[in-house]
């Protein structure tokens, strides 16, 4: 995963033994030797073999690249590779070293534990990406993400062949990139949580070694409160500003003062030197304009310049900004809202609105990236992200030239509800299916195959140091103490956080970004594998007309565990202030388990359950479907509902 | 854990809220601020609370130290502290900052998840260590341990109040400390795996910040093959030498040449500057003398100097060595074998032989450290280490002055069978009980209390980044592939590696230190919690005269899981070359499960089982007790044997 463009299985397999080593022909330099060492290290992690180069032994994998990595990675470079494996050796060739990096990751994924040893199957793979821009956006403003957490996620991106890290470095809640020219940006706008320029260069180098471009985003003129703590003159309102916010009016930058542009000239020049990529993201989203409306000078400016609304004022701002960027040899990227015919066609639109919006931009000559449907923070299941096709909707009707303007897409990790501890599980493994959507051919859409491969990739990702599976046990023990947590695990395995933006109700005021994220909702996975598998079992059982005994036995086993779980879990729930909110959930799970078992009993007797029973059980299901104070959805409610409904009106035997 | 010297429970508890913060009075400097920050960070990890200092809020924990950490830590400094917690605040006072560090760790251990929030119970603790030297030895020669793995283990040591890291830096299989004077030591003797001087200084500083002294060991004149690859003139034999070894004769340094001492003068002077601690370990163990016997020049030297045997020759060597160390202001430490009346009383004997050996040294005026019984690599259960009392045997009969010469002890992590991946599980949590033996009062010996507290400490240690529990799942998946591994976990939970030195049979030749450590024996824990708990249940059941229904139910549940496990596990075993050796083990477990259930059936009927049945079942037990090719012991065999024997001759109802 992602599925290669062409896979031709061969016969037999190539053994991975302790004398396995890689030799490189063609283009070589020190950085490339490092990437081969890294591959060998990753292979060593996966197999537990400390490889030893024995003189005179032929290489097991020969790598040939025609050219190296550019000092600054460019969009649209040939990323293709060919990997041929037979029983005696493997050969990896690619026109550029980027292709080699991708091919090495494919090789790693192919490594299997077999009855005779570690091995890769004989195969011929010809592969190249469908889209040249395959990114992941990290919001580091709402919750800061330390360097080591970013690095392990970059390793994860490289493993699934993503090639663009979009770094959302500023927002209302924090300014995270050190500026030497304007030290108060982080000095007053970061609460001490920011990246030094040295750390930024380190991340860029780390990403570069893995074939990943780094695109900075400084979101202006909205989402910019953190700038104003140190530099209040940039803002359109009176202030004072705090990182916590809480004001009714969202602060916006003042686009009418020349001093604003003078500031941005200096700032962008500094950041353009720091971030070598050709693209520079200026955000531009969600400018609500209330501060502009409330400021008489800004109103007067609009009138004087014939700017008839706030959209026109933002377009004026963006035009000025684009000239500054051009002077620094940067191409402007921004969210949907920056689209305006007065801007040159070189700019790139990142669309959170969808394929139609992207298609409209492409028709006007603008390039675009899809992020609609790829917001990881919305807690969707992998299958839902997987189904989002960039070329669907209006995009499907574009001409070939227009289609070529759709450069790819980016998954987005908005950071309202993540810390270093759980960010990995919010990104992985689901991000791998977005990576597949952007790399693999459009017809790669089989969901069952996707989930099977995702499971394997998920384990591979843990070898890279990602903690998307391993961190949960710690978090559960924090809630429950040192006691046996198996009953808590049973509950955690069948719930998912509420979806979309339902975790927070705006009537409660702004989110407290300093609140602990140590509840069950923070520890559980966005998608319940157990619930998905259980739903599949129920489908199988119903489709067999209740005759599949093996499926029924497994269903009964699950239902029994759930029915009995509340009694086991209760002492833990009672003993912890963090778990008390989960009591109704635990009771619902047990009630559903019991209801499901009763339904099966009726089905076994081929006798319809009484209406009163059905009414009562369906009321339980309705109750169980409410997220309640824990903000968690009981994902087995729907399949158990199917059993109840089947029990109430069984098909004839 | 370790249990404090005095604990007076109070009433109520102190809540840990988001405004919790620590203030320091008394001695302060930047390094101390760092230790408070680290404590606050550890508390944040444990609770998931990002603490926020709110102006005007009173501190929840006040810390007062009369003096700071010495730039070079000294043995025997006052490490005591007093910790008083009531419902409104906590106070920690200590004569030195070392005591503060210990008190902060005690505070962290007291933090609990309660029904009303995170809290520490009201309590007054007065605490000080029983012994001043409480160490852990890391062998980094047999398998190299990278800096990050050492660091997380130093955090673990600090958590259980150990204060000495003994760094076994050279042995036959590798020389691990960079020498600028003799670069070929690591250049030819480390296969590239060594610590630079910068890394060594980094580790020493890291340890210092946690109140831990660092004592280097360079093991001479035996265990020194790795020196001779780069400097063959140091050796007593002709060579040539390789790290792999394989020669019949163990290489030893040549104590008869003046050039050897010239080399050591320069080397020890360099290392004495690098390692600031007052103590310097020269090894001195297991000098078999065969190379000396085979070398006519050495024989001639012995005769010329009236050295009547090889022990006398080693004593001559040690006397010369001791003078070099003294010139560098270092106190010599060595293993039992260096004990000789010609050496000054200042030296320290580290005893792998036992308390009697230590007592004999103390009577002669020598200081000593106990390591007998504290070898973590022997795979003993925690209770067995816990029972090793330094002041028992002949040591119990010493005079007070002689007793004072027993400075403490060190657990030893010899590294024949560890990698960075599993070293944590070979050290933790068992090392915590050795730490308790060396810190707590002699009468703290209750095993049930020890295991209960060990379980809690084990979880706390994972917050520090130790992987003694979390790494196993990765290793099991490596063997089994991405499939469900719950059946493999069931097997892994009830086995332990063979004990003592039984993993390796010398008739197989020398150990291959480059072989992969990726088998089940490498992944399982040294001690099976499940087996211990099951044995306890069986005890309870038998002692109830088979009337404890709750115990019987739980026993039956376990036996049923085991009986059914082989069928579940079989596909995994068949599919993996790494698991095939575990097939007999898995079959034995299932057979034992079935036998145990049959025994319970007989007991339930109060009817003696036939003799033939008993004979057959006990044969199964005998079979199950053999480690077989997997090198694993089925730890539930003994309690199941008890059930079988009880079933064959039940007590009267």
C-alpha cells in the first residue's frame, strides 16, 4: 500500500538472510548511501536481523538510479521505479533517486515471515504515482507537535510514498516558527512552544532525505491572533490579544496599512530563505471580516479604492502578497477563498470545499489540491476517506489540460484534539488510504482489499517508531490505574469518537486548548476494527439465512463478552474520575450484548420474538446510539439492531 | 518502591490539578530548575495534564534543599528526605539535592487516579537509603546498547532511587569507549559500535542530573580480546585476534612487559579525565591463565620475580595498576578475583561469589559490593532476587565496623542475549526489587506486597519511555505476521526462558553474538505474571479443600483457554519459521489444560482418578517441563501437576 501501478507475480521467493545487502550503481553520493543505510536499518527492525556484510557475497538487492535527489526537491519530478525480484536477487531501477526511495519502501512492505525464513515473493513491479503532489498537513498551532513526533510521522509518510509536508505554522492559538527579524512572534505568541530555525532546517533536511518537500503555511489575514500579541499594529482591531482568545470578534490582519506590507516583505523574505521549497502557503481561509467592518479607517480605505466588499479587500491583500512572494521566487498557495481572477494563474488553490470547487478553479486556469474529504480530524473511517476521488463530480468533466491542473491532494491533521501522545493514532493507519488514493490508479477501489492491506501496513508503521497502536495501553492505564484493564480494552475496542465537528458545541464558548486530553475519547482509535469485523460477521450470518453456524458461534462469543463486560469493568469505572462518564456506555454495551443473544435464541428457534420485546430492545439500541457525555459512539449498536430486527421477524427456515 | 524507611499515613488527599506547580526554596541553580521541570514533565506524562502556572496561585509542592548537587557526585552523601503531604500542600525537604530528587520520585509514585481526580494521599514520609552504593551494571560489549536506550534506563534507575551506573565498556566481544590516544581500540575492536567521548560526556551529564554516578569498567587482564585487534602487543599470545573469537585459549593481557604499563598509564590517564567519578573498575575476573602458561617469556618472568602461580602474577599486575589509578586519583574497583593482601585497603571488591566472600574481604579491611544473586541475565523471578540479603551468611556475623565496609550492591545486565529492543524487559521491572533490597530496611521482605507494588511501578516506568512491556507485541508480530496474535500471546504469557546459563550449551562452541535475537525466547518476559497468579489460585483452591468455587471457576477459565489454544495457534506456528520450534510447547500447554480440567472433574465428584490416568497425566507434565528446542519453560506445569495429584487422591469432603 499504496497499490503499485502494475504487479506481475513471479514464482518462488527471494530469501532475506543475514548476508543480505544492497549495492548501488549509477548515481551515488553520501546522502544516497545514507538512504540505503536507513533502508537496511528498517529491514533490520522488521526482521530482527543484524545484517553483516560478508566480503565476496553477491548483493541481494541491486539499486540503480540515473540521477540523485535535487538539493531542493521539485514538484513533478519523475518518481517511477521498476522492481524485479526473482529467487536469486532483486533489482530496483529508477530514473531518479526519488523512485528508488519509493521502490525500497515497496520492497520493505513485501518482506514476509514464511515457513522457511524471511522472504520477498518473486514479482515484477512497475510503478509511478497518479498525482505529483501527495501531502499531509500538520496543524502545529492548536497543539504543538515536537520535532521527534514530526520526524516519526515523516517516516510514516515516506513509507506510504507521500511527498509533501504542509506545515501549518501559525494560527490564532500559536505562532510556531522562529523569526529572527520579528522575535516577538514566538516570544509572545507561542507560550514557549515553537521551532527554532535550526530545528526547522533539521526537519527540512530530514524530510528531504525521505523525498518529502516541506511547504510552510502562515495563515493570513485571518486565523492570525498569535501575530498580534507581539505586533498589535498588524491587526484591524484594538486588542489587547491573548492566545486563549475568547473575544467575540476573530482578529484579522489590517490590509490597509502600508506598515503591514513592510512587515510582510521582511518576514516573507526571511521565511523564503528558511524554507527552500518553491511553494509558500498563505492560508487565506475563513476571513469573517467583522473586525474590518468595525474599523472606520478600513471602511474608508475600501471606499477610496473602490473595493465593494470584504472579499474584494482580501483579494487586494492577496495581490499585494503575491507580488511579495514572486519577488522571493515563491509560488503562492492558499485555501479556496483566495481564488480571484485578478491573481495570476500560477497560484495553487487548496480546496476544503470539494471537487466542484477545484474543477471551477481548473477551468479558470488555476492549479489545485484536494483536501475536502481528507480531514483526518473528522474521525471518519478509512473507507470513507478512501472513497473520495479527486477526479469525481465536476472534475470528471474537465478537459485533459484542465485535469492536469489538479496536482493531487493533502490529508489534513487539524490539531484541536491531539497531543504528541495520540497524534499518531489520529493520523495512522487511516492516512495510508489517502496516500493510496493519490498514488494508485483510479480503479483501485476494493474496500476489502484495502482493509486487509491497511492492517499489514499499520504494523509496518509501528516499526518506524509510530505509536498509533502502542500508546493506547498507557492512556488506558492512566485512567484506570495499575489494575487489569482488559475489560476497559473491550469497551475501547467497540467505540469511536463522535464524528465531524460534534466533539465541541460552540455554545460552550471557545475550546480550551490547554485542557488535558486524557479521557477515553482521546485514547480510542478513530475507527473500530472490532465493530467493523463484527458487522461483517452479522452480514454473513444474515445472508446465510441464519444457517452459518461458524458465524453464529463467533457472534455469540462476542455478544457474551460484551454482556458480561459491565460487571467486570464497573470497579474500574467507579474508581476513576476519568472513567465515570463512560458508565452509561458500558451499561449500554452489556444490554446490547444481552439483547443480541436473545435475538439469536429466537432465530435458533425460528420463532418470531414478541413485538413488546422488539420495542424494548430497539429502545435500548436508540439509547446506545447517543454519544452521551463521553462523546463516544457504540459502533456495534447498528449490527446488533440488525440481529434484533431479524429475531423479531425471522425468515422462514 | 523502594519502600521508604518510615511512612505515617495522614487523612485525606492532595488534589493534583492543572494549576499544580512546584516552588523551590533554599539552594537553587539552573541545573536544579531543570530537575524540577523534569519532575513536572513526568507528572504531566503520568496524568496527561499540561500544567499551567497561574500567577498568584500558591505552590502545591514546596521543595527545600540545603545544598545542591556536587559537580562530581560523591559516594556516601546524605540522600535522605522528608515528604509531608496534607490536603492543602506538600513539602519536601532534604539536606542535599539528592534527597530532593529521591523525594520527587516518591511523590510521583504516590500519584493516583481517584474517583474525584488525580491525587496523592496525605502522608508523612521520612526516608533514607540503607546502603550508599546502589548500582546497575550494563554490559555493552557483548551487545552494544545505544545512547537512547541507556538514557531511558537511567530514568528508570532514578525512579527506583539507584545511584550508580556501572558501565562495562570492554570485553572480548567489543571495545566501546572512544580513546583519542589509542584510536584503534574502537577503530578495530568495536565493529563501529562504540560511544564517542562526546556521547560519554552526554551520558555522564544525563546521569548526574538524576543523581547517578557513572563508574567505567575496562576489564583486564582477562576478557580483553577486543583490545588486541588494534594493539596485539598487549596480549600474551600470538594472535591474530578477531571479535568473533573462536580460539580455544582466552586471550589475556601480558603483565610482564613494561610497554603494557606504559600503554595503560596513558590510557587510564585519558579515561580518568573523561570519567570524573572517584572509582574506576578494572574488572579482573575469570583470568584462566592458559595464554600465560603457554608463553615461555611469561613463565620466565614469573620465575625471575618469585611469582609462584598465575594468581600471584595477576596480583602483581593489579598492584602496578593500582599505582597508576592512584596517580590519577582513582580508587580501584574489581571483581572477587582481585582480592589480595598486597593491595591497599582502599580498593573495592565487587562480589559475584556471594556474601561469604564479601564478609571475608570486609574482615581483611576491604570494602565490598554484592552482585551475587543480582544477575538479571539469569532470568530469575523477582522474588528470588528479592530474597538475596547482602548482610546474610557470614556477613551477618560481622562487627559494625566490618559491616560498614559493605557499601551496597549492583544488579548486573550481562548482554549475551539482549538487544536495544528487549534489554528493557530483561532489566525491568525486576531490577526495582533489587533497588528496594538496597534502599529499604532489612525487614522489608513481604513478597505479596512486593509483587503488588512492582506491578504499579512497572506501569510508572513505561511513562519514562521504557519499553519493557510495549516492545513484546512488535516482536510477536514479527514472528507471526500481521494476523491476530492473541493465541500467541496466550502462550507467551505462560512461559519463561530457561534459567541461569542454560540457554547456551558450550559444546556448541562460542555464542554467535551477531545472530538475530528474534525468537519467542527473546520476546517473552523473564517472569510469567500469569503463571504466578495461576499458581496462587491453585494454592487457594487446594487450601480451601477444593471448596472455593470462585477460585475453581477462574482456574477452569484459564485451563479452558489453554486447552483450546493450540488449535487457534497452529496456523501461526505453521506459517512462520521462527515459531515452528514452539509447536511442542503449544501442544503441551493444550494437553496440560485438558489434564487440569479432568483433574477438576474428579475433584468435583470427590472421586479419586484411576492410577492409569494419573500416570499418563504426570508423563505429560514431565514432558511439558522440558525446555526443548525453544529454550522455554512452561510455568503452569507445576500448578497443574498439583491439580492432577490432588485429583488422583482427593481429600475427603
